[in-house]
C-alpha cells in the first residue's frame, strides 16, 4: 500500500542532486507538494459545487439559475446549463472585496477563526482516498483520523462567532457547536459498526472487504439504516438545510459568518463545500463501495475476468467514486431545496432521541447478524 | 412509544412526499421553467389592454413615431408640444427644385396623401424622456404622420415592446432621413449661405431665451405672431417687404369672407399700395366673390386708416411690456445691438401698439397692459381693477376712462387707498 | 526528517504552552491550549501511538477544549475580564515555586537512567489496544464506563428543572 506522500518522499530521497540529511528541505517540499493538490481540489470542488447548487436549486424552483457569464466567451449550454463562469466571477468578486473587521471584534481570534475551520477541512482530505492507492497519506486509523480532525472545525466556528462580538454570530456559533458535538456521536456510532464488521479502521481495508463481499449498504438492513443515519448526521455536521440553524438566514442573518466578508468569508465558504465533499466521499467509500464499479458484482457472476468489461481499475475507480460522491452531493442539494429548517429543539430531539438510540441498537443487531450469518 | 415510531414513520413519508415534489420540478424543468431570458427572448407583444379604439387607447404605454416620408415640415407638432420635446429644422426648397429628384436621394417629393413637400426636414428629433404623452402633437398634423404607436395605429407601427434603452440619450429618437450632403445641397440651392451657421444662431437664440428673465404672467401676444414665439428676446426682424396690421379684418364673422379679404389685402400690400388703395382692392375682391355686405364694407373701410410699414424699418415682434419696463428696456438695447445694421426704428411703434385702442372688437385680442395694476396689494381690488381696465380698453376707452371707472368701483368696495391711487395716476399718465 | 518534524511539533507545544500561561484573555488561553494539545497529539504520533493521538484530538481538542471555551464564553464576566497577574507578592511567590520546581524536574531528568530501546516499527496499535481493553483491562474499562454513566446521569439530574 502506497500513498502520495510516501511516493514523494521516496522519490525526493532517491534523487541524486538532493543533498544528504536535507530533511528540512524534503519536509517542506513534500508538505507543499502535498498541500497543493488538496487545495486545488477544494477550490475546484467549491466552484463546481456552487454552480451545481445554483442550478439544482433553480431547476427545483422552476428557474434557470445563472445563464450569462461564460469563460473565454463560452457560456455553456444554451437552454439550461449556461453561465458556467458564474462561480469564477463570484470568486474574483469575493477576493476583490474589502476585508472588514468590526471595531469591537477580537482581532486575533477573528482572523484565526476561519482558518481553523479551513485547516480542519483541509487536513481531513489528507486521509481520504479517492481511488486505490490514491490518497495523500494512508493512515492505520483512517476513519478515526477523519473524525478526529473534523471535530476541530467546531472550534473555528465558535471562535469566529465569539470574536465577531455580535449576538447573532454568538447564537449561531453556540448552536453550531451544540449541533456539531451532538451529531458527532451518531456519525461515530454508524461508522463503528462498519469497523466492527471489517475489523480495521483503514479505508482501503473497508473497500477491500466490500469488494470481496458486498457493499455495506446491502450488508444488512441495519447497515442500510446506519447509512441513513450517517448521511443525515453528516449533513447536520456540515450545517446544511434542514439542519442549518447555525446559519439560519431568516433569523440569525448568517450566524457566525455575519461579520465576515471578502477573503475570510470565502474561506468559510470553501470549508463548507469541502465538508460537503468529505461527507459525500466518506459515505461513498464506507457504504457504497468506494471506487468499486457498481457493475463489478454483476459481471463477476459471469466469470468475465477482464476488468475492462466491468469498468474497473484505478482510473475507473476515480470515475466511480466521483459519480457516487456527486450523486450524494446532489441528494444533499435536493434535500436542501425541499425541506424547511428544523427548530433547535427538534434538532436536538432528532440527534439524541432518534439517531443515537437507533445507532446503538444498530451496533447490537449487526453484531448478532455477523455472529449468526457472518 | 407507538407515538414515537409513528412520528418517525410520518417523518419519512412526509419527507418523501416533499422530495417527490421537488424532483418533479427538477425533472420537468423544460416544461415548468418560468424564467424568460429577457434580453435574448421576449414575450410576444401584448395585443390587448392597450385599446384599439381611440378612447380606450392608453398612450402611456406607447411612444411617438413619425412617418418622415409624409412629413411636410409644417412645425405644427413642434408648436403644439407643451414640453418642447419635438425639435424640427427645415430648409425651404427653392421653387424650381423638386425634393428627392437627385439620384440616391432619401427624400420623396410628395407625401402619401399627394401633398407636395416644399421643405426639407433636416432634423426631426423627439426626446421621449421629455415627452409627457399628452398626444397634443398628433391632432394638428395635416398629414397624420406623427402618432402614438400601437393601438389604433397598430397597422402603421406596432407598439414598442420594452421601450428601453441603455442610455438616456437613447430616448432621443431621430426620425429625419436627410443626409448631411442633401441638407447642404438644398441649402445652397435655397441661397442659404451657411445653414449650419444659421442653426447655430438659432440654438444660441434659444439658449438666450432660456437664460433671459421670464416676464410677468399676463403676456399679451401680438395678434400677428403665432403662439410659439419665445416670451422674450426674440430678435427684431428686419422687414424686407411692406407690411400691414390686418388684425382689423379679424372682426369679419364669415370665415370665407375673412380669408378672401386677408388674401386680397396681403396681395395689395405686397404690391406696394397705400392703405386706401388696399381697402379698395379688398372691397373689389369681396364684391367679386359676392361676399360684400354693408357690415363687412365698414370693417374693410377701417383698413384705410392703418399705416403700412415700409421696408427698411424694424418691427418689434416680441411683446414688450410696460410693467417690466426696466427689463424690457435692457432687452431692447441688447437686441438692438444684435439686431442689425439698421438703427432702431420708430421708437413710438411699441407704445402706439399698446396704448392705441385696437380699433374694433377683436375677440378679446385687444392689446391691454394689465401689468401696471400688479402693484395693487389687495387681491380683490386688483382683480376688479384689471377686469375694468381690460373691459374699457376693449370697448375703445382711454386709460383715463378706465382709471375713472376703477376709482368708482373701488370706492364702492372701500378698497381705494393712497397706494392704489398712485398706481391709477400712473395709469392715467 | 523525523527529527525535523519532531522539532517543529516540540516548538509548537512549548510556544503555545507559554502563550496559554501568559495570555491575559481566557479565550486566547483556550485557543493557545488547542495548539498545545495538538502538539501533544503530534508527539504521540512520534511514539507510534497513532490511535492515542487521534483520541487525544477527539477528546481533548474536539471535546474538552470546546467545553472550556463554552464555559468561558457563557460565563459573562470571565470572557472580558483581564486576569490579574501583576500583584508583586504573588509574582514573587510564584517565581520561587517555579524555580524550585524547575530545579527538581531537571535534576530528576538528568539523574534518571533513561532506557533506550531499539526502534521498532509497529504497524498499528488499534488491534492491540482493543484486545487489551476487552480482556486484560476489562474491569478498568467497565468501571470507567460506569463512572462516566453516573456522571452523565448526575448532570442530567442537576440540569433538569423539577416542578413541585
């Protein structure tokens, strides 16, 4: 099992012109080279996802969404998919905006806040594979690493809300923190049952298990339920509708983001969409067979050994995982533009009285299932 | 406990219902899409609710349009416009030249009604940003070539869909089709040395008119001059042919008779006759037309008393007013300088016109200067005084008579004080 | 390369720990504490205790630190109050105590015969930890969970508003 980082270190260490004992140089170089694709991925993801979000919401509301802005004169399709340059234009506008800091704000924390959130999202990507061996760094504790790092984000949110010195921001931050901490539990518990079945925390092992057996979604009714709980809690952790009470435009303006503008606000935005992608990718890897082809099982029954026939292989893997992740992101958007926002007490009710008991029961039943049928 | 599970079950079913609805919209976007991509596509022009009958026609949704090929440059619409949003410039085409005769000309020689066009319309612009949609310019047009688009005029010009422009200047619609070359050519033929200079001069005059102080409200217009003259600062016209005040003839009741009489009188005046000769010729003409009644004969005889202004003199065309004497005086000086080679002519022309009792019942057009009475402070007294003054003047009374009558009337009212007395004394003087 | 990364993490821990102590604002201290806790998690990684590192992040950074910040933020006066550290006698006393503590710790560090084992690369500690927790240390594990349960129930009882 190799990872991007390992390969890079090996490559740099083996080069003749790299001096001996230049650990520092290699460290810095590798860090930069590793960070760059992650950052590019996050940016690209945000741009595409924003465009998609606008289009999906528009279509669900019988509108057209952005239709005018193009890139290099190319607007995209004529009838529905025009305006592909809209998010680029928006990003440029956003970066050109004045970056304001409220006079009464806590300057240091106000500045640090978004970067903690961003850092959490950024670091999470390091552990998530997007294909066989296509991972920045392969951890033994893969899933656990992702959960651990993503739990840091909440600090950024709280700090941003508190440092803004604005009551709406503080409300938003408190709600957000309560929500994120509450929903971490169902997320962890639904993942626990997968870990229990596979016996490993590594993403690769989980996908291998699914390759040898079946997708976790179809493992048992309980894992299907666990998938639902995981996905819903994930949506809640990303603070998206119907769980978006921390932002709640209609009551809290924009929650903890109220006082932010320009570049710092775009950092929040970037992190939010990155978190969306993280949830979608994790769901795809853990419950939907990751980079496995959905046709794989079908063709294998006919003893077609040529992997080409059922579209498997490293690059097809990237394709399949992207398809699954995009489908899940689409579901998130679909949900967002369908359901109204929950009340805070309803939100807590759902987490503590529905998701957590069911997730606990799931663990128990999956254990029995494995004992009897496994 | 069963409530708990029912709650969860209901949650799922209602959520599913909601998502089915949005999916229905998402997948039927082509059919359900409500957005019209406005600049690229437009709704069809609404054919109803604009009104096809004149009385229903809501011109506010419309705009003015001119079929410039039918325009004879009569300036009627420009004069009718209360906000001066129509601007027309014309050049008289010489008699021996036919409009549109040159190859490649954009002009036509006749309108669609068959009227000969004797004027080249070098400029015809309508500023729709200024237009007040009063529709007043539409009625005087003899060729019916200016109209509000759409509605009853749908077959001439469809209604403008959005009537939107990117720049305010875009609302100035230019209808003239004459090219610069054509204008220059016609101007040369017409003997106008430099039509551009002429236009510049006119624009300058208009600018002056805007800058000049506006006179008091009761402006009494000269009977001869058409309405649209700017209130002040119109330059003195150098008279090139003999002229006569034919306002007397306005008393003739019958329209045809009046027309005949005026025509004959003009002809005679141009021919250089004296007043008496003019009166005789008019009489002869009327006799010929079988319109001479004793009544008319009396009126025509009045012509013999009127002076004919000979060429070379300058005539005060604009209204100068005694009440604003200072201003008017200043203006006159300025105009005199501007006006011309000739020194300012008969200085008594103006007072004569104003104070002389305009001969006969001129339909309220007698020249009465009421502004002198503006100094009266009491509103009631002022109104009464003005009413009496104008009445007396119309009946041919002198200011003295008027002052007498005003005095009696105001005494009755108990409004006669020293102030009023002083003003009346001025009126008498 | 390991040494380089270790130095970075060590510097992070020391600097942020210093900030925790010197910061005048409690929320700033809490933020600095995050760096410290993170650094400690990094140190665990160098000890091949990856699971422990993740636990450190989840529990200390994601849980306890958030609780601290919450407590500080919601306690109205504390967040804005400047912690007084300027009283002379206090400073003097603290200086004396810290000095002797420093002497004691250093002497301890230099006198201890550190056992240097050879570097063994392990592959994952998760399985070992799991097995130990559910076999050899089962009693401790269960006692700890009962303790936490009791704490949970107690908190719920205290925060619940009884009527009548």
